[in-house]
């Protein structure tokens, strides 16, 4: 199974992936960390005096728009380039932010399911200068407006339904299972 997890910054995308990884035996890396290694650190290390990829990665929230533009430039001639690179190595792309890149990756069949993580009742949306995907671009929406425990339970239900689908069992409506 190949997944793409999208949503605004700090809404719980990484948490969802951390929970799903052992449940579905899927490998993932933060796309931000992968982008830091492959794209961002080589360009920004001198500008911001970064000594390591980790330091660049940890400072990403201060430069979201700049990161977005660098990744966009990397994909300029081939919108699915980074998605293809990432999905050849991992099962989950966590944090795709550009609608043109998402559409190109979908067209190539790189993802089986696109999940939007929504914490809009407790967190602000992100500016379009760093995120042009929306909940309408996802196949399903999983809300993260309650406690960490409530979110974890929703992700566990999602994993159970995914396993049932693999076994060709008829699950209840997925939307009934993961909405607030």
C-alpha cells in the first residue's frame, strides 16, 4: 500500500504516520527531512549557517515558503520527480504540499490513497505560499481536533479498515469511523 498524507503544518501528519507504520508495516520518513537532505540543505546551508541537515530540518518552520519554493523548483520540469524518488524508497509520502505535484503523482499512480489530516478546530490553516493542497484533494479526511488518544484511536480504526480491505472484507463506511 502506498499512501500520501497531506494537511497543514502541525496538524498531525507525522503522528499519523508514526502510528500507522507498525500497524500496517509501512516505511516512511518525514518528506521534510528527505527534502532537507536532497534539496534544501545544499542550497540554504550557507544562507542560514546550518552545519548539519538536522539543523536545517529543525528550522524548517521558520522558512516554510522558502522550502516550498525550493521543492517546487526541484520539480519544475517533472512535477512528480520528488514523489517518484520518495515513493521508490518508502511507502508513505508524508507532507506533500503542492497541488501540481500531487496531481502529477496521482496521474502516475504513485499513491493508493491520499489522506488529509485536519486539526482546523484547534490550529490555523497554512498560507497558500507554502501549501496549495486542500482537503478536497484527499480521498479521505481524518480529523485531529481532540486529544492525542482520540486521534490515535481513529488511526487504529483506519489501519483496521485497511487490513479488512486487503483481505477483501466489507468494512463499515470509513468516513463513519474517522470523523469527529
